[in-house]
């Protein structure tokens, strides 16, 4: 007869082979296939317990086979809320019941989902998109504008113009005319006849504007010198952007600077400057003033003020409030940029601006041109967030102009020109379906729009469709964290990530320095990022730091000479209107977040910063995944997920990854199953891809695929332990302890579990009378003999197992020749 030690070695030396053999057993395979194919169909505790094959399989897997007939007990266990410490399952001393309850989710499956048109994650993606909408929208029409400026000078007749669709579109839309429905024969009459005057008489001056931009002769020829020179082409292109609401885009700003540089040299008086609205806009914006609210007459008075006269208009400007001080500083900067006399004239030979001031002003303009628009964007985002909560259908969406306009602009679509019927069909379609309506349009913007909302094919709000549920996302991150060796490192990274996400979330509602100072979440985070205790910081000093000009060597922050304050100031972009936003590094990470991570976790281990940044990037990337192609193309998401599931070293191709993710996990012959490795199954189970490659909506299942795989693995291990027990009960006890050891946190777990108690009594050589003593006495005895903190250490557990095997053979005399007995020599402490 083989010794207990030898038999144990036979089962553990190549345990995967043993498990594979058991899995291939016809009976076990039939039971596993049935469980895998049917557990997903269960919707309630009654369904589950009513199917004996499912019920008994799961009970066996969790070591509760002897309780199968205790249906009332098990029902109460499965209906327990494990988050409630007083729930039924949590009150039971046997951990197996809690493990069994944790493997299912009957409570959530029975709850009605809280349906919303847009989740918080989707909302954040949309707000982020809206903040860039001018740049994206301008980029979409930039080719037309550039084509116009490059080719309009080559037009020699009205026929040339009418035959060129791009020139036609830009010119008409610059005048506010919809080129898509305009009659070319009618436009011909406008440009060469009297139609423009006739339309003006009816109150429509758009056609007069078009005719003045394109001064064709009555015979259709162009005037001497050409139809438009570079200056007029620039003005038409700028007006084109302006009519699209994109005057605050980088493309339009570049046209403004070009125009300013070409015209400012010809300005001979202050009157000429303020009469040219484009020049005035550049000048005022360059110093942080809003040209739409400033009076030209007042500007003239400032430009002609004698700065040496204390009674001049400039010097008499009020300075009582912070806003008044800021405004005076801006106007002082404006006056210093120009060389006008007090009567608005210029001295002979003196230009309105020096070349250095032209450069400085246009540089400032390029920094400031979007400030007012950004302020408007924040307001629009607030209005949108308030309105989206009331949207319950596509019809609601279409009828709410605030939501409709914002959403379309956020994805780069023009709400004034898009077909409303097209938008309705897009919102009802499945964005992840390559054969769906959104994809059929061949424009990624429609896929982004559809994926930003949760409308069903009937137009009503439905469950959210996302590539990964929140729980699966959390599990993936936990797996990634588990790649770290030290628990302290895991905890530090987790805290840093949570703090950073709370900070970024809070910052979405922060737009001014005062709001920053009043919000404890963002203020405390920022102070910690620069190494200061927020409880001991003077908010008045921080206000002055943030209001300082970091480029001015004489500013408050630079005069302080404290690097930490300079770091704080550089971490925020603060415009001329006092609007505050996060400055970002080249990789898009807010610089204050990088500073926080470096200080909080990077000083002890720089590698932890990479882990934290990876998690933050993953969390930010997951909500943006709308299709399989998105997933495969997003390295932040894909690489992170592969590493989390231990597949980063497998060199999988995109096609192989797609095949794994679209596997039918109930099919033992699927692409994920063919590897014979649970890592692939767990990777596939972590995401919501269907076998067709689409992304399914969130559905509350009574058991996740991951828990289903765990149940099947536990079932096989139970069978392995039972088989081993048929040969030698000591082997079964050893295998059971080894499986349970890492989850044991209290000596009372040993005392509450008969199998574990027998294991520990045998290991420690405790007499049968041990169990008759007071329970607390038993516990103290075990605490003295077992190092509970090391039960997660495989080497320590293996030493306990080896001692048990030797003691078991010794007490049961299973073999006269037992190699395990040698471990007892000199061994007195586990």
C-alpha cells in the first residue's frame, strides 16, 4: 500500500493532468456541458433550485453536496445580501455558504435596471468630445476653405465659379446661404444681374453680401485684377468658418493672424483700427478682452490716453475689485502695444505697432482666441447635463434642441445640416454591428453618436451597451494589480488611482480659481501633489499663485521662488477671463496628476506610477470602445487587458484575439476553449462581445461567466479530492487544506470546519479531547502553533501539508516505509 505522502505526490506533481483526466470522464463532461449550456438561462433562485442537475452540480462544487436536501436553508443563503453583515449567509459560521452565495447574483438579476439615455461614463466621453468640437468641426471643413483661398484667384468667369462645387459651397455658405439647395441659375442672376437687389428689397441681404464678395461683371467676366485678391479670399474663408460657428477654431484663428499681419502696417490712425472689426477683435482678444462686449469708442479713448497723465481715461479706470484690476491691466497692455497720439494720429514715419509688438500681440491672440468660447462650452455642458436626465426616447432627444445640438457637435456633426431622419435611424442602430445602419454610412462620427446613447431599436431607452461591465472592469484591474508582489504596493496604487479619478471627476465642475479653492477634493489633491499639507495652506496665497503670470519673471509666483508653487501654477491653464482648466502633458495626462503620482507612490517605487497610469488610461479608454475594431486599435485598453489576464507574452494576432473574444463560451470546441487554458476563457468572459462580433447590452445574469468557470473548476477539484479520498482519506484532507489555506484568516475557521479541524489536529498531534475544551481555549492553542499570516505563503502551507502527511501515516500506519517521516526530525514549529 502506498504511503499518504506518495499518493499525495501522485495527485499534485502534475495536477493539471489529473484535472484534465477527470474533465474528460464522460459523466463529468456531460454534467459540465449541461451546466455551461443552461446556467445562463436561469433567471431566479426557483429556476436554479428547480433544475436538479444545475443545483446539485453547483452544490457539489462548493463542498455542500451533503446539504442538497436542505433546500430552505440554501434558498435563504442564495437570497442573502453579502454586503449586509447581518444577512443570513454572513451569520453562518461555515465559509462555504458565503462562497456559494458569492458565486451567484440572484438579487441583482431580479432587480429592474435603472435605464438612462446616457451613463456617467458616456456623459464624460461626450463632454470631452464637445470640448474639442470646434477643432474637429473646423478640421472637417478646412479642406474646402483651403481650396477656396488657393483657387478663387484662378476663376475667370461666373461659369468657372458655378462649375466648381467647392468654391460654390464656401462662397455661398460664407454669405449664410445653404449651398446644398441653392439654384445655380438663380445664383448666376444674383452675381450678374439684379436679383441681389430684389432679395434685399424683401429683407434678405445675404445675396447682396454674396454679390459684393464676388463682383462679377454683368457679362459674367471678372473685373480687372481678378475676382478676389488674397485679402478678400482670406475674409471669405474666415466668414465661412464664422457662419459655421467656428470662428474660435485654430483654423479660423490662423486666418485672423494672417489678415492682421497683412493689414496692420496700413493703419494710420486709431479710428482706422477700431473701424476694422477683424483687426479690433485680434487686438482685444490678444490682451484678454472680449471684443463682443467692449465699446469701440471706449477702446479709442484707451488707445489715445496719455499714460503719463494721472487723469487720463486709462489711469482713471477703477481698481476696486479683482475683476476691475484685471480689466485695467488688460487695457494697459493694449495701450502699450500701440503708438497712437492723444488725437488718434501717428507721428510721421511711425507705425501703429512695432514689429515686435505685432508678433507679441498675435502670439497672445493665438493663446487667447478660444477662451471666451471655452467659457461658453462649460456653460453648454452644464445645460446639457441638466437636460439629458429627462431624455427617455429618441423622440425626446430629437425635440430637445439643447441635447440635439450639443450631442451632434460633440461628435463633429453639424446640427444645422444633418438629416434628422438619418440621426433618428443612427440612434436606433447598434453601433457595434459592422452591418448596422450607423456603420453603413461609412462615417465614424455616426458610430460615436450611436454609442454615446442607450436607445433600443424601438427608440426607447434600453440597457447600456458597453464592452465591459463595471464589475468585470473592476476584476480586470484587480488582476492587473495582482501582478504586483507586495500588498502595500497594491493598496498604495489603488488609493492613488481612486484619488486621481475623484480629482478628475470633481474638476469637470470647476471652472474658476475661486471654485478650485472652495472644493476640498481638488484643493487637497493639488496640495498633496506639490508636497504640501492642505490643512496648513493659505488659500489667499494660493489664489495669488494661480492668478500669476508664469511667464512674467516679476509675477507673484516667480518672486516667491518656491518650486512647488511654480509646479502648481504650471499645472493649470488659466485664461484672461480667469477660467481654469487642467494643463496636460504630451501624453494627455494632466500634469498635476503626474505630479501627484510621482510624489505619492513614485518616490518609493517608480514602477508603481506606470501601473497607476495604466489603470487610469484603461478606465478612460473602456467607455470609448464602441466596436471590435476600436478594442483592437486601442493599445491602452488591449495591452492592459492582455497583461491583466497573463496573455501579454503569447504574441496573439488581432485575428486570434477577435476569435477568442467572439467565442461561444458554452461550446467546449470554441476558439477560446481550444487552448486548454482558462486564461483565454477568462479573458473572453471579461468582455461583452457576442459571437457575431457585436457588443451586447448589459444583462444581469445569475452567474457571470467567470464564476461559472470557477464553479466548474471547483467541481473538478472536489471530484479529485473525492477520488483521492477513496484511496486515502489523508490525501483528501491535505488537498482540501491546500485549496482552502489562502482564504483562512481566523483560527475559528479551523474550528468551524470538520475537515480542517481534523487536518490541524493531526498536523499538530492534538488529542481527541482537544475538541472538548472551551472554544476560546482551543483558539488560543491554535494561535500559538499556527502562523496565520503565512497561510498565503505556499512554502509555509507546503510545510504544514508535509507534516500532516507524515503524522497521518504515523497515526494510521499506512506504510512501514514513509519518506515523509524524515521531515519530523528536529521540526517543532510550523
